[in-house]
């Protein structure tokens, strides 16, 4: 069993949050060496278990969750690392299907902090520039420590963004990878074109790793070429799982039924209490789990794992009466997927509930608003507590310019929830909106 190689002072959860929130969001330059050296300082906790890594613009959180559930259904002890959280930072790290405790989270952050301080002290003594230890660096190292101490068999790691320089790529025990799809997101960091972004995500395909390419990597042809060229260079034969939706959910709570086909097996009559857009994520997870195990899956266990897998913030019903539905879609591609699910359960626009929207200013606001404005008869706007939030007044003007009937502008999510408490409501546009509403109603 892994043990820390040195004493780590105790830290409270509040102190851990303060340390994490005080860290840089991004470093001055992308470096894997920061996390690599911190892990080495801690005695390589990432070597205590195997890792599966998931990248992609959309769908990577759901794919990660399904992969973890499927592997657990095969009898493995599984950890899961995702981001961002909906309500609590502890949600980012799960062991055995449950978020770690606040005490465990604080312990992991304390270990990461000490490791960073020791590494930078040594660099300073050698006349080298100290590393910029970011929030994601800290959380990734903390997760590795907690997973190693828990003695898990495998950890499913969701990339924060990109792939080449993502902190999760510092893990030395990654055996299987997947890329769910490509869209224009985080362009300031990853590049201005789909092909550049694909190149950053394709970097996780390396010799000796099994590789799954999700449906979203197949178009356009120039993007697919990036992945296939990378796989060829790495000597890897990528798997493209097939899926067929055999029954669409026609209302909230109705099952999605599908068949998934991989080179190893065909799994018929799978069911999920989710909208149609989850089909490709389930297929990707099935193939990824197969690649990790090196064999076909137990069909009965797979059915149970898929149907019981939670996907918080993804087409999630927070309140049954009057209905309050949240979705964490936050770019045009995910909004299109969300609206396809809305079309399935409520095809008539005039019968749809009020839309509550909030968007982050560094996202494709025009693209998001342009899709949502015509999909709902009435729109209310708000802004989250994120420092990146677009002002509610500005968002309201954008919706009005796109022809939407804006029926309310609220300075906070709590104010919006209070004002709309007696109405049926659909809320989307940012992960932070989904998270703040989940915090109010769960």
C-alpha cells in the first residue's frame, strides 16, 4: 500500500479551498514537468494503480463516468477524477462511486502543497525559475495521492482541457485513452482551428496504449486525419465503436435504448435513463473499458452499470413539480445536443417552459444564444458567481437581438430561482449555472 514519503501538516477543508482558489488558473507556459516533479517528490503515487484517460471538447465527463461505472461493474476498485464540480470541490475525486470526504480532500491538497513547495525550493536553490503550480496541478496531484492511499485498481482521468499539456497526462500508468470529439473551445490556449485543437487532444495517443475515437472525431475529414495520423505514428490501431439507438426517450424519465458494437462484441438492449446524445458517450465508454480490460465485457453487468450510472448536471431533473431541468451545455456543440434532447421530449416550441440562461463571457456567446433564442417561447437571464460570468444585462440584450422574448433579468442565480419558483423551467448555458442550481435544490 502506498504511503507518503514525508510528514504532511494537517489542513482543514476551508484551508484547502483557500489554497486551491488562490492558485493560478493557468500557468505562464504549459508544463507537464510541474506535476511530474511533484508526483516524483511524493514517491510516484500514480504508479500505485493503472489509469484510463478521456479527452474531448464535449462528452468527456459523461464518458468518464460511464467508463468508471462499467469497470466497477467488472469487479474492479475504481477511482474517478473529473472537472469542474457542480457544487463541491470534493465531487472532482471519487473512490468507489462516492466523492471523497472533505477531510480526505484537505489531506490530498496538503500533500500536493508540500510537494510543490519542496520542488520549488530545490529549483530556487539551483538557480532555476520556480514552477507556476496551478489549481489543476494541485488538484491532480492531490487526487493521485488519495487514489493511491485508497488502494484502487484503476483511475479514470478526465482531461481538464486539451491533452498534450494537461496535468492528467503526467500520470505514468496510463494504459488506455479516448477522445470523444472536437469543438472550438479554450481557443486562447488550444488553438484557433479544429485541426489545432485536435492536435492537442490527439497527443494523448501514445505507443502501447489502447485508443478509442468517439463519434465526434470523425468530422470534418481534416480533423479525423489528425487523429489517424497520430495513431499511425504511435503504432496504435484506434477503435471506433458503433451504436444504434433502438428507442428514443419520449418524455423525461423514459429510457433510451441502444445497441453498441465494438470489434470484440455486440451489446444489445442496453438502456439508460438519459437523452439520445448520451448514446455516443456510452459507446465510447464501452470500447474504452474493453480496451483497458483487453476483453469483452459481461453483458448483464454492463446493462446494470449503464442504467444506474449517474451523470450530474446532464439533462438532470432537479425538481419534479413544477419541473426544473438543468443541463451543463456550455458551447454550441453541446447546446445542439441538448436541444435535440428537448426536441425528443417536447417537440412543440410553444409548449416548452421558460428558459433560464447564464453564459460565461469567454465562451462563444453568440453561438450559444443564437441556438437557444429560437428554441423557447420565453427566456430569463441571470449571471453566476463565476468571475468569468457574462453580465445578465448584456446576455439579455443578446437574446433580444436574436428575437427572443426576455421575460426577466436577474443579478444572481438564487434571485432567478426564487422568481421562477412557481414555473416550469429549463436552465442551461454554463456548467456554473447547473452547479449553482443543483446547490440550491439538492
